[in-house]
């Protein structure tokens, strides 16, 4: 009798698991969102291009998740915030800094370390609630933040 | 030898548990598929959940994405639909994570098909434009629950978001004064004869294709999707043609029971595939062109291919290319297939 109860319990458990995973096929409209090109600007006070030395950002990789850090990119451009996420693999190391100096924005900074290629840095400063962003580019060895519209980077 | 009742009961219980666990495990398995395993670039369709860290999506820490909630039958159809969209190109659409990890870091993208969307909001999916080449494992997302777990919807969103990672923007519509009507070109037509660009919005259209039309950058900023996908930075080209384009080198078809079957892939919208045969005596010859059927039937918005041999949707807006333009090849003495502009279609003769 005890085993019968257990068997019934197992069957009920299986049914509940399968049922909970069952697909919701109810009719619903597919969400399609038009971009909001009137979002406020977060970097209106900053230039289109900001040259910088990426070595000034390397302390990010030594900062653990949950710890705050302040980085002087240039004398007029400081990035302060909390490290919220990191990732590493054999080709890259990435860190995400939630900015307190620009509320709503995150800096994503990545060091690419290919086996037969020189070290390269990429990254972005984005806020999905704002209309502008920055992307890290390089030209003749000079790294710089280049201002971009958010929909030039992120899209649905 | 008699089995002690306690042992027997324990064995029965263990067997029952194994069956229960087995059924749940089988349900969650993702079938492994590769559309073009010989090439390096990879679009990885990730259906079984993924934890995202250290990317531009991680606004507040790791994102724990649940599995897609799709069974293996639906996953198979979604894979087939997406693989067909990318069939003209040297890119491997796969459901195998090992293919993703063995691909060059700057020639791969992971499409996370997941029920988990609350971290972002209500959308079919979201991407970073050009992340295919970034080399930092930034994925894009397709939200299966918000798409109603429908194979057509999920497949459209996967091809669309993967397209963004390859550098594509939206195909948009503008009025005659160049004022934006919609960031998404929603196409034309109804039912079997409906069409939309993959980089527009084609959830309710039967056929979707790559397109050459005004992009979200402006009404005069035309985007040729094929050119963007095959741009040098992506390391993707058109795949080799399957059949000769000259009649002289066309493969000779032999009749069995008064018929033969030949098939090919239309690689480019200028492709011509030649076949030749000899009629043994004066007979009539009937040619049946059978486009490749991707989905489980071609009813309404779930179908995709059969109408390509039958209809031609009207041109849309200021688009340069007719998306589904039919053009008959030279069939005198040889059998030819239908051609579909900007769209890959298998044709059997």
C-alpha cells in the first residue's frame, strides 16, 4: 500500500512536471516595437569622439564583481561605477561596469587575445533608456569612444 | 529463486522512478543538426538554456535564460526554416554547441531561444548589430514564450536576429515624402501569396526573403541584405553552385520507368542550373517543379515555399528588387527550374 501511494505520487509528480512545461499556445499578438527615436540623450555634454588609452581601463579586469571602481578615461571623462558581471574564455576577457557617473548606462569592455593576433580592445557604453551611446573603435593604434545612436547598436 | 517482497517492491519503485526521470529527460533533449558542417562560420541555435555573463546585455549581473520550451519536433522545424534562409551562404546553422565553440571567435553567433524575457521586456527578440564578428561571445535572443511557441514565429525571429548580428538593419517603409511609416517593412499580400522581408516583419506572411530595399537609416539608404551578409568582415560567401550553369557540362539524366528526378539548390538570384536528357522517341514531356518544403505543410503563415513557384507578390514601396521574381530558365532540350530572386529554393524536376 505504501509503495502504491509512492507510485501514485511519482505519477502525479511526472504529470505536474510535464504539464508545467507544456507550451502555452493561446493566441496572442506578436510583440513588434517601433524604435523610440525621441529617447533622451545621456551624453549630450560630451563630444562625438573621445580619444583614450585603453590601458587606463585595465584595472577593470582586476576588480571583482560587486566592487566599485573609478577610472579617469580623460581629464574630462571619468567612468565610475560597480562591476556587475565578468566573463573569460581562451580568446577574450570581458567586464561590465554599471555606471554611477552616468546613471542608467553600462560600460562593457573586452580584451581580445587571439593566439596569432595582437591584443585588441572593444567595448561600448549603452543605456537602453537613452538615445545615444558610445562604441570603442581604433584607428592607427589610437583608441577612441565614438558616439552612436542606440539603435545603431541595439535592435529588436 | 523467489524474490523477497520488500526487494520486489523496491525494484518496482526504482523502475518507476527510472521511467519517470527518463521521460522527462527525453523531453528536454535537443536534436543535433548542422546545415553546412564543412564551413567555419556558425550560427548556433541554443534551445536548452544558457547563462549570459560579461556582455552588453548584463545590466545587473548574469542572465539565467531558461530553455526554449519547445519540443524536438518544433526545434527540428525551426532549424529547417532558419537553415533554409541561410542556405545560399557559407555559414553553418547548427544546434550543436560544440560547433559554436570550435568556430572562430569572430565568426560565430549564439541565438538564445528562451522563455526568459523579463530582463529585457516585451519583444520577439533583440540583438546587437554586427556582434557576429566581435569575438566576445555576445549572443542575441529570441523570446519563445512571447512568440507563442509557434514554429513560424520563432524561426522568423531567429533568422531576423541572426541577420542583425551579421550587420543587417531593418528593411523599412517610407511614404512618398520620405517620412518613416514603419521601421519594419511588413510586406504585402495575404495567405499563400503573402511576402515580407526577413529583416522586416514577416510573422503573418507566408514567404519571407532577403531583400534589397530602404533600410531604417533612411528612404534613400538601400540595404542589399545579400551584400551585407557576404561582406568581407563576416567571412561568409555564397556557397558553391551545385550544378553546371552551361548546357555543355550539364549532367545527363537517365529515364527510369519513363521519368527521372533531379534536384539542386539555387545559390544566387542569378543562378542557372542545367540538366539535359534525351527523349528516346517523339513523346510529350511533362515537367514538375517542386520547391523545397520547409515547414510541416504550407497552410497559411506556416508555409513557406510552395507558392514561390506559383505567385509573385507585388513590389513593395521603393524596393529595387522584386523579392520573389520568377524567371524561367531555358528549357528547350533541357529541364529547368524556377528561379527565386534573393531566395534559395530547392527544385526537383
